[in-house]
C-alpha cells in the first residue's frame, strides 16, 4: 500500500481554505500513485477551534468540507480528521444557563473518517479526550462509542485519534487483536523541546506491544500559543522506523509500505528545533491574523535582540521595525548594540529618546515618584510609543519577555509586557542566551556578553533585584516544570531564603501573567492557557 | 433533626484559616443545639484552587483540616466538602510530559464528607464533573465510584455535590430509592442574574421528583471572576421551600427540620442582587489579595462613576481615590460631573491634566499621529498615571470597561482596559445605566443623562463609532449570550450591515479580551475563563 501523509498546516476556522488545500494534496497524492492519503486530527477546521466550534453552522460546515473530499475521492482513499455531530446521549445540565450557553444541540466528536471512491468506509471517534495542560476536550467532545477495524484495499486498518495512542490500553490494543495490520493515528500534537523524540519512542513501543504497523500523521503550523511541528512518521510492526517526515515543513510525504526499509531516526537538535518552532509560531501568528509586519522595542539587551532575530527569520527583514527608546539611564552601549544588531540583520531602526516624556509624567504625579514608581513610568511610555507606531504601520508589537522574568514578575505590566505575541515567553533566560548565540555573527558578541539590566535606574543590574540567572533558572525549572515544594527545594540544597523569596515573587505575580499576550509554548509547562492558577490564592506550600 | 447551614466565605488556599472559621461555626452550631452542620462544596480549600491544587501537599493539607473538624465533632454531625486523594485508577497519559506536569500521583475527588463524634461516617464524591463555562472539573477530579446513603441520628441521608443535582438522572434518584429521607447537597454555585431563582426551581423540582427533602448549602464570597451568592435553602419532599438563607451574607443558619413550615420565597430583585454581587466581588478581590484601597480613573462618564460608587460601597469612601485626568478634549461638564460625584460619595478626587504629556508623546512619534493613533495616546498616558498612583499608595486600579465596549473592542488596550479587576466587565451599557440609577441621589443626574463619549477627539460621541447602545446591546446579547449566527440575527430583523459590522468588531477584538483584567461574572456567558475563543480564527459564521 502506497501512503501519502498530508502533513498539513490547517488554519483554524478557515474550513473552506483547508478543504481546498487538502483537495490539492489529494490530487498530488493521486498523481503520485497513492492508495491512501492521511490528513491530521481536525485537519478540516484546524486545532483547536475551542469555543469557536459552538458557533452556529460550525460542525455542518466541517461536514460539508468532508463531503467535498468524499466527492473527490475517486480512485483514492483518504483519512481525515473532522468534528462530527451525533444525536445527543451525554448527560447534560439542562438547567444552568451557563451550561446551555456552552452546549451544541448535539454531541460533538473528534473523528477520523476513512473515505474511498465517493464513500465513507468508516469513522473512529477519539475515545480518550485529553483534559490537561492546554487541552479541554471533555468540554467539547463526547468520547467515541466503540472500537472497530476497516478493510481497505486488502489491508485491515485501525483508525484512532492522537491521545488514543498515548494512553496505556487505548484502542490500538483491541484493533490489533481484531486483525489490524496498520494503525492510522491522526494527531494534532503540539511541540515542546524533546517532544519529537518522546513521540517516536512512544509510537515505536505501541507498534511492538501490539505487533502492528503505525502510520502517524501530525499537523504542522502555529496556532496562538501552540506550534505543531509535523514530524509525521511510519513505524513497522517490529517498532522499526520506516519513514520520518521533516519537522516544521508542510507537504505530502509518500511511502510505499510494502517496500519501506528501516531508516535511522533524525538526529534531534534541540536548539534548531526550538528556533524553527519559534519562527513558525511567529510567522503563522502574524500572517494568519492578517498582518505582515512587526514592531519590536529593541533595548540593546539580549531578549529583544533574540526576538528581533527570530522575527527577521519568520517575516523577512523588510517586515521588522526595531525601535530603540533610550531613557536617561540607557548606557551608550545599549544604543550601539541596538544599531549593531539592526545593521547586521538589515532592518530599520528608529531611535526616539523618552527622557522628556518621562519628565512630564514624573511631574504629573502629585508626589514625586521614586524607586519602582519612577522605574515603571519608562517602560509604559515606551509601550505607548510602540503601540502608536504599530497603529500607524498596521503592524503587531512583539513582546520580548522571557520565562524567568514572567515567573518572577520582573517586568512592568502595560510596559515591557505589551504586545500581540510574546515569542520567547516560554524560554528561561539561560535558553535565551543559548538560542541567541546560535545566530552566530548576526548576533553581536557584546549583546551576548553584557550583564542583564533593565536600565530603569542608574547602574541597575538584574542581579540587584533577582538572584543571578545561573541560580534562578534551575530553581524556576524545579518550581514550574516539576512543581516542587518549598521543602523539596530546600532539601535539594537550594538556599532556604532564596527559595522563599523566589516562591513569593512567583505567587505574587500571578495577576501580571493573567494579562500577558500569548507566548509560544516550547516546554511541557508554559504560562498561558495550559496553566490555570487563581490570582486570589493564599496557599504558600 | 436540627440542621445548621454554614454559609461560608472560604478563601481559596487559606486552608488553615478556613478550618478555623468552620471550627467556630461548629461551636456555634453545637451551642444552638444543631444535630448537623453543613458546609459547602470544597469549603476546606475554597472554590476553585484550579491548578493550585496540584501543588505538593495540597490534598494532604485539606485532609489534615478535615481531620481537625473530625476531632472537634463530639456530639455534632458535620458535612463538609474537601479534596480527597485516592489510589489512581483513571487512565492517564504517562508519556507526555505536559500531562505528567498536570498530574497528581493520585486520583483526586471532589468529596462531601459526613462526620460525627470523631468518626467519618461516610463520603460521597462528585459523580458529574462539570466541564463547561468556567468549570474544568475533569481536568482535576475523578468521578465518584458509587452512590450510597448513610444513617445519621435515625434519619437516612444521601450526600451529593453540586452538579450531581443539576444533571437529570443524577445520584439523588438512586439515593431516594435507597431510602434517603434527606438529600444534603453541598455546592459552590456561582452567581449570575437570575441564578437564585433557577436554583430554587431546580431543587424544588428534584425534591418532588424523588419525594425527598433537600438541604442545599452554597458557598458565598468573591473569587477572582466568580461571586458565590450563598442563598442556601431547604426544601421539603413535596417541593415546598422550608427555609431560605439570605444572599451574599455569611453565617450559620439553623432550621429544625421536624418543625419547619413552608415559607414564601424571597422576592428576587435583580438589580439589588447585581449590586450586591459586584460589591462582594470587589471587596473580596481587594481584601483577599491583601489590599484595602483602590484607584479609579474617573472620566465624568457613567462607567467609571458606577465603578466608583460600587467601590465605595465595597471598601468605604476612605479607601477609594478617584483621579480625573482631563485631556484637551475633555468638556467642562466632565470635570464638573467628576467633582459632583466625588463630593456626593465623599471620596478624594485628584485632578491631573494630561495635555502636556499628550503633546510630548505626539512629538515623539516620527510621523505626526492622527485619528485612532492620536486618540489612543491619551488613555495610555492616563493608565500610566493610574498605575503610578497605585504603586505609590499600595492600591489596586479598578478598570471601568463594560461588556458592550469589551465585546466590540471599543477601548484602548493598555489604556482604559488597565486594572487589577474590571468590576463591570460583564454589564452591557444598558445595565450600567440601570445600576447607576439605583444609586439615587448619590449618582448625579447629569452623569446619567449625558450621551456617552470617550472624549478622545473634538466632540466625539460613542455613536460616531458604534451603533446606539439601544440597538447594539440587544444584538450583543443575542451574539454572546445566545450565540446566534449572522443569518439568524438578520432573520430576526436586525439590519444586515449592522450585524456584519458588529460581528466583525466582535471577532477582531479577541486579542484585546485575552489581555483584560478579570471581570466579575454576572451573566451566564461572561468574557474570561468561561469563554475560550482562539485569537487566530478565520470562521465568520
């Protein structure tokens, strides 16, 4: 059997456009002699429409698009993911108006559909609905009612959807025992650093466990916080990797299952994957929202330098405007570094001093501002200028906040937290350095070497307010990524006073995180939709 | 049986403080001769700890607090809601690090616990876990494994938790058939306008359906977006209301079930309930977060006037500072109205002109700002001053945005959207008028009568940019609260061009809503955690 994996960049809600692109890929698959072309989970509508799928006509529009694929399936098989509507069976709260407002008239399912020669051969709805991190699938979907296999061109196929293959004892087990030779799993599995290898390891293990081949088709593309990295692959029943599609690349990838031989797995390069994920995340966020250009406040520091370099890779230098807004505390070096970077990557740099605006706002306050109050005026003036420029140029502002800052609240809300997207919000400061260094000559050495400073008061350094990042970042990783307690951290050898201070900053800055722009998720635990913590919260453990 | 309902204001995460307050209420109940005191759902930790409940030691701390109640239960029965930890049985994704990061080592349940004389008599874990609106209970909890009844002082009791009574065919049915004479339902049911009556109607119906009495104990208090209104009650097996606790009032309410006679239901006053909900929501947000005072930008318009009046009721006039920041476009009347209001409600009013700052920022932009660009400078300058004052006075900024503005994006992000809390974010403009008028003489007539204006350009009126609110608000109610489609709205008689324009504004402003402060939910469908819409979303239906 010749299989084409349509590793597809779906645009959420652009159902007709997604349909048309898949029709093109189907035509290409037919021309390349495929028996079957496989599109990812919810390829029809993109992942995830979230509450948008409750808008009237959404499921019907999806079903009409599936029907268009069906009508065009002469001589070729198609597996595609869509929302499907079914007669309601789920128990539902018919009394609370909030429940009714969130309710379709029908049960919706997250379904893989097998089509051939104008006919629907079978459907398999997702059984294990993920409800963790960014996933709220129980909010939207009812679980599939059963497990089947389907005959397709002399082969027995078991269809399942994403999480079904991740949960131990999922439907593949029964499908294999029902005679499936191939499991076709369609996924919308978002990226984080390390995920491609986790997926490969999991799927190879599932193949061996169940003595069944697996075709794994994953979405690519950026969707708000999520980046789908593609990296679809095919594994034989002995767990051998038979094919691996490139990461972060859209296209049709064709494999003849009968003649596929084991291939070595791609060498994972975390830094390269991280960079590709951020570039795709920026590009898709900007373009899918109808923009082409961005404004970045370039401070001379490493965070904004990295965001600028990533944006240039995503959008081209002609679509990136950097703005350097020196205050009275900005060092000569800051401007020089900003100019050096802009020069090396070939972008426009605007320079606008903010000291006068700072003076006027200082005088506006009835009592003369001191300390933090005075410091915070400056980033808010800068944000006002960024937003004005963005309005004038029909561009989006990119925010340069990193995960270490966001975790500790080391930022000025409505100031440096401003933007439509925060591309490096999920990178600790130490990752910011590593990734910035990967830009080689384009990233001025002086930016990489300078001690971090917010430059909001004379001779300020981040280390005056925060522990050095070499100490802070490991601690934050344990707190955020591993959810360790104060006692555990102290037992691990971290200084008790430091632990208490960092945990207190972390808790106290929840209100800021609630108002941040979306960041691009590149770790298992990012701030944003996948992490829900109350602002009002007295627990200190 | 003499029952005390502990209508309790739990503070999320303040487990020891919650425990101590419940111990006080237990002592009071014992002194007043109660057989049983009933505390609401998750009274131990407050509703909802969200991801906070995964912090190490959370469930253990809850169980220790339950144990303290148990130890103090000599001679009295207690029903209390807590998180309980159980050996893991739920299928779980052990392969994705994001799933593991969100996972406790155990299955957690949302449990009602019956205690007497130092012993746990029984437990009933919530079976129907709500996954709609603000609720993500499948993210946190496993459903209870079974349905039981318990003997308590000669009576048979069925315990269940909140949603269990809302879903048709819930556990009360089986509990009644197992001989329960009384159902004790513990709830954390948040307020919206009309909810108290919906609850009463539902519970009376459940009592009659199952021929069983129901003791319904609800939480009170504000928690970020949610306000719990209390209004606990008791219904006889014929559906008669036997007792109703006041709304928005903490306390122990004692009823002798054997001698309770039907009482008339309280007359619902929507406006009074709305006002009480907002006042409690403001007070608890401010105080539970460790503040006492707020700053409000008073524009002379009705939105900020209403927020100011509500804040004075919540916190006292000595804890409210209003700031009037006239720009070059502010009318004489605006200042006069701001002064009049401040005078009538007895609060401090600061006046700071912003024209100079506006000029400086205008000149800072490389191209002279016009139109929206120029307009947006002013609210961002104001926000910078509000935040500076808030920093100086250790106060929170309250945001005056209303639901009509937020729905249409008629606001300046990082400007008038700024604040720690947006108390009237769930009130359409027409509700703002109705509620403001309820303040009588304290609300100047001129504020109530003046046509709405943002005063960001000469002679501006909201109606220059938006349809009149009498047209806009009904349309928005259909779009947001009833989720109607373009076609349906046009079929209902709304002007087609208006529908298209309003829907386009609504969709295009999603990115702003993502960065708003929390608003207080007072309708079935509020913006915020209970409404999850992608920013990147091409669906226009």
